[in-house]
């Protein structure tokens, strides 16, 4: 099956966001859930999804570009996720 480059890129982005979310939700200080996910299963799932994202992206661009873009996206997500958790706390405690 031949997918368009845009479809492969979107699939890679979804896999990377899901992988980063798995890492975040397995962290002890995450603020999205009342209890964190089990650490090792979430880390393994997160690493597998990040690897899948890099593999998918490397089908469209060079491997070095795919790795760089993945790392940049992960850095961005690890800034955004705690902000979303703080926003959730503020909205939940609003009168």
C-alpha cells in the first residue's frame, strides 16, 4: 500500500505525540491524571511509539532529519504537557 507523504507525516506526528504522552503520564509529577500510569509499561510503550514515529518519518525525509525533528517535537511537547496540566488544575479549581 502506497501512502502519500502527508499521510505518513501525520502518522509519524501522531505516534510521536502519543509516545511523548506515554512518557509524561508515567512520570511521578504528571498533572493530567489523578494517578500516574505504571512506569515501565508506559516507558516501553512511549519508546516504541517514538521509534515508530522516527521510522515513519524516515520514509519521507532523511534519517538524520527525522531524528532531529522528533527530538525538537519531543522538547516542545515536554514544555506543553505540564502547561496543559497546570491549566487543567486552574480550570478545575475556578469558582
